[in-house]
């Protein structure tokens, strides 16, 4: 038997009172189901809660889930993300041991919640079930839980509106001028944020996720070529799933074009084929704030190459990297070597293919 939750499911107030949309067996509907409201799709919600620990503790853990997805930070440190996609009637939550991230005194839990709103079986979404639930335990006693005292606002920097990949993903054009900075840290002024709305009618049936949480780690490129001033071609050496990351500093409003792909153009190997064969168009614009900016995508892509084009002298090529995501993979249980370099390469391709597919 799984745990009994006492925390409330909290959400963006714009979803309050909306009847869940039935996204199953649409061919059997005898009544026309209302269409999903467009302004509630592609919803990025920032949630935070500051609290104080008054004495030392032996251990601590956090149970958390969100619909569709969360990225969790404690005192500014990234902790993890999830849950694995599932239907509401058997929905996953994750547990994190977080003792090393907490401290006696002031602390903050910060969560970036994403609700996509498309029906595509990628996020199992499009049904108005949006929000977050969490419980913090300190020395095995419930210490904090989601309720109306948690604060939230919209992450406004995600300005992309187009979809691709047969409506499986939104374009992530990012306007850095609209980004909340410092919200993951203690002491951030959130007085203008709203109090979370409690969803008393929530119908998620939560179970602890049976698979481990994703491995998330950063890698550097295998090769970086400067094609021209303000124009770089980056090769990570193999196909990965995750997000490209970089730093830049330019004038407010200047833009950098970021192109990702699995291969290069056949007629010009200095350009990425960003229109993928799977109907994804990995072409996005990053608008700079005028300060030193860090590019942070939320959703993931499958890519090997990245091409960046922007203002001269605005790039920091040493900052080019990728945040890779996949489920834990035991390297020592997947070993092969032969005298044939071709067989070795085939094995490596197959192995990387298995790792790359273990990302949802």
C-alpha cells in the first residue's frame, strides 16, 4: 500500500474549476468535448516556499510530483526532475534524500512546473490536470507540505508558440529580458507573486515511481569550430538527448540563433540540418538581456550538432555544453570488444542508441 498524502495539490488559479477533459477513446464520445483553451497551453509555472529549520536533523527527504513535469531546486541547487509520464489514475511521484541540501536556518524549495496542454502521449497532457504536490519530511516527521501559502508566478521568458514533431513539442524561443532571476534562492522578493490555488477536486492517484529518477549531467563538446565571427559549429561526438547550454553577453534585445540537429547538411558540412527527418524543426531564438546570460532550455531534444549565430564578441565558446538526460545505465554490464573496428563501432552505436532512448 502506498502512502496517504496530507498535502494539497496546488495549481495556477487559471485552472481552478475547470472540468478535466476526457482524452481517451474520443471515437466513442457522444457529446462534443470542448477544445482546450489555447492560453492555458505551454504553461511554465514557478513555485517557491521559504521555511526555517530551527535545529539539527538526522535526515530529510522530499516526496514530489507535478502534472505534467517539474524541475526541483533546494537553496539554489538542482535536485532532480520528473515524474515519468503516466496517466492520472496511476500517477508517479518521486522521493529525494535531501539532507545535504538543507541547513539550519532559512531554506527555500523552488519548483519549475511545466504543463504542455497538447494531446500526444508524450507528456500525457491536454486534460487540464495541472499543478504540483510535495511533502517534506525531517527526521521522519512531516515538516512542510504544499498548500495555499506557497507562492507562484508565470515564467514569461518562454515566448515560442509554434509546435513541431507532429505536435509533440513547443518551440522554445527564450526572451532573457523576461526571466525571473534569483527566484531559486532564499530571500528572493516574491511579494508580488500569487498564493497557490488549492485544487480540492484533484483526482490523481499517486504511486511511487518504480524506475529510478533520471541521470542528469553536463558534458563538453568534442569539437568547436569558428565558422566566422559570431558563428560557431559545435559537435558533441555522438547523438544525445538533453539541452544545449551556453553563456553570452550582449546588448539588450540582441538575438542569438540556435540550431540543433542529428546530422549536418549534405551540401555544406558547416551547417546543421535543423529540420530533422522526424518533422522536428530545431531552430530557436535567444534574446539577450544586456547582462551576462545563461541559456536554459526546459524541454529536451535529440541532437549531436549545434550551430549558433549571433552578435560578434557576445559568445563565450568555453561555456558551450550539453545537459544530458537518460535513465541510469550500468556501463559495466554492457561491454564488448573485438579485433574488428567496424564491429566495435556498431556496438558503440547500438549502445548509445539504447541510452538515448531511455530518456522519457
